[in-house]
C-alpha cells in the first residue's frame, strides 16, 4: 500500500479555512465583501465578545439576497456567482470570486444565514444553519429582502487555532481597521459598526471621500489633507494625501490604497506616494494617503493571495509612475495660504495695527525703515554690541539679495504680514484670514535657495569661476571617490581639477555664493554625496549636493533680522512652488488658526 492518500472533505475544508479565516477580522472581511458584491447600499456589522474572544459576528445588508437553492449552494466549496469559466479570471470586477468564504467560515464556526431575494414572489425568506460544515437546519422564515449572516463560536471545533488568537482588544482593532478600509473604498455604501450593542462607527454612503475620512479620523484631520485627482497614463487616481508640514508618522499605518475599489497592501505603491512628495517629506516619515486607483481589470491579477490582500500588476512601473505624478501635481498645485490681490504681495495690510506687536510678551521687531537698524530686545539693549549686530544684519542682507533673483510663479500667493521674531530663529506673521503663522527662517530660506540652485542647474547656469582657486586637501577615501563624482559636482556648479597627490583645486562654485567655495563646505558636500552614492543613483547624488549647498548658503537660526528682511524672506518663500517644507522635508511654516488658538484657551 502506498503512502499517499486522498484527504477527506472535512480535512480539506479545515485546510481551506486556515488559509481564508485567520481571525475574526477575516470573517468580517469576507462577509462584508459578499454584501458589497450583492449591491448593498447599507451594511451593518454587530459584534459581541466576552473576556477572551469575539463571540458573535452579525453582518446584515440590503443587497440582492438569494433564493432557497442558492442559499444552500453558498456553503459548498468553490461555489460562486462571480465567475463561471477560466477566462473570467483575467478581468475580475468583484471583491469575491473564489467561492471559499462561506464554506471556510462554516467549517470552523456555527453559522446562521437568513436571506430573501430582491423582488421574490414568495413572502418567505430562507434560513440555513451550518455547524462545523454540517447542515443543521434549512427552513423558511420571515425576513426583509437582503441577507443576514450570524457567525458564533469561531474556531469552536479547532482549539489549536483558537489558542493562537490575540486579545479581544487586538481582534477588535483589526476589525475596525478592516471596516474603515472598506468604507473608504466604497463611499457610496453606508456602513454601521456596533459593539456590545453600542454604535462605534458610521458612514452615510453619500459618496464623499471627505465625509468618510472625517467619520474615521475626525474633521480636524480631514482639513489637513490635499485632494489628488486626475488620469496619469494608465491609472486614474482620486483621493487625498497629507498636506506638507502637517503631522507625519514613522510607519505607513495610514496608507489606505485601493485598486478598482479593492483594498490592497502594496509596498511599490507606498514607495510611489513617498516619491511624489520628494523634498516635501521628512526623512523616515510617512504621510497619510487615501487613494483609489482605477486600472483596466485585465492589467490586475487579484488571484495571487488566499485573502486577496495583494494583487499583481502587469504594468506595475507605469502605475507607480502615475501615482507618483498624481501626488506630485496635487502637492504643487495646492498653495499653503489663500490667494489675495496683487497689492498684498508687496505691501502690508493698511488696517494692521501696532497693538498686536506691542502686546506680545517676547522679543519683537521695531518699526525699522533701515535694513540695518538694530532690533530692540528687552534685557539685551544695554549689552548688545552694535558693530557685531550691524555686521550680522549686513550678512543677512547679502544672503537675501542672492535669492532675490528667484522668479515667482505665475500664480502668486498672499505674503503673510510680519509681526516679530522669537529667539532670533522663528518669524511670527499674520495671514490674510488673521491666523498666526510661525516660520522657521533657516528652513524657509533653505527652500528658496534649493529651488534657485535647482532651476539654475537645469538651465545650465550653475557655476561661477573663482578669482583665486581654492586648494582642497582630500582624505584617501574622498580622493578615491571624487573622480566618479566630478560630473555630478559639475552639474551643481563645482569644477574640481587634480593638483598633486590627494590635492584638488576648486575653480568654480555655484553662482549664488562664493562662500560655497569654503573647503569645509566642499568637504561636507563630498561626504554627503558619498553617503548618498551607497543608496541612490546619480540624480539622487546631485540632489543631495544641492541640498547641502543650499543649507550652507542661507540665513541660519539664531540670526537677528529686521522687519524688512523678514518680509523679503517671506515674499521669496511664497514665490517658490513648494513653500511648505525645506528640501529635507522639515516644515517651514506652522499655522495656528483662530479656532485652534480659541481651543487652546478653552474658548470653544
């Protein structure tokens, strides 16, 4: 007798259940997907639990329902209404198609199905009860059109599987996350989730992306998002992403991506979203993303994972590029401040009183007409060194003149009105709606300088020749790597020539500042370029060089500025295409709205 045997049906069903039904959330997912495929407009999920596990799951929908015969067939393995032949697998438009869900759930739980077909000629509904894969009851009953599935005693007949379930709180968290994802993907369906008889979550099925996001995360969070919409290549993208400068996370926990209304997990698409941010995203941080992608179903293979969490894309690179372009365009078309008339770009508001400044309990700028007039700071007025202070202001003025050549975009933006300065580092301003704006002066000028360097590099105007070349002594590591970096350094404006053993002469530097020829600066740029070489291509090395050069050539923190200088800096910042963050992704501005200030002072 051979050693290979054919497994019995019970063992086969338990194996299938192990693949499809991992936990309580898997049950909810399969039942909700069936309800969506049934054309439901309202789906209600009721949960109950004891101290050890989720004990009852009930999913009710107003979908098409089933007749008596289909209600029985639904519990058969590989019985489905979604496909009928192999060719159908090439273009699946429904969430379920394997015909495993009901059979797998019923194999490891006690399931009661009550269903009535829409427009049925008979008044009775069908009730089917299955325990552990065995039919217990099949009767007629009274019920409205639609379907209700009640699952109890999950894994009651597979104690080994039940032993590996997590705490009730963990299981509930997975269920909530799954329902939220389904609601975000199917905004035209009303979802209601209840636990222990109390409603915990509700959407209204009005098709609004914003309303579902607000229902899940709150109104204040929804206001910090930027809309994404458009067709890019083979993919149509709609949804929202986090506004640059808003709260980011260190993990992609708020990525909600769906393809043809199917929620999926995809590292390549997460990467595409982050690439769309470019320099607007802090290193190691992730934005929130709520994106729905529409792709030709024939380009999507959903039959690669038992739980259908992952999909395979036949033209994945094109989809990635489309998502990246969609996010990039959305972030660069949305401005951080509301638009105003052209006069507002050059002059402060006529009605701006001085009382706002005089009431601030920290250092503020006086009404200076001269760009070099010393800032009046309480407790420092007696001890400040006028010559040092004046020299610092002249240096700041030179730095601002270098970036004054930056050409503003066609769509200009309201320039906030400067109120003062904190710690010689942060600029306080007021926007046109009266909200308080706090600007990091170094990050703001760094953004201006980076965009200028990038624009000049793209136009081939990156370098200026030094009157006296700078001699540069390199370490062995730097000397070995510099020959490969020469093309990138040249694109950034640096021309280096060998001049003996481990010695190079710097003949040109970026046109914006001769100070970028300082050997210490060039050593830093080479070090940054070498570090980037290990994880990116030539383009990323160039980007790193430009970022480092921008950082070293601009106004620093702890630098006093006059009102006129700060106003000039804000005009330059608002003229950039990405005023929200510095090139490294740190925010340049923080807006404290009147509503937020009122809440902080408990005035709401």
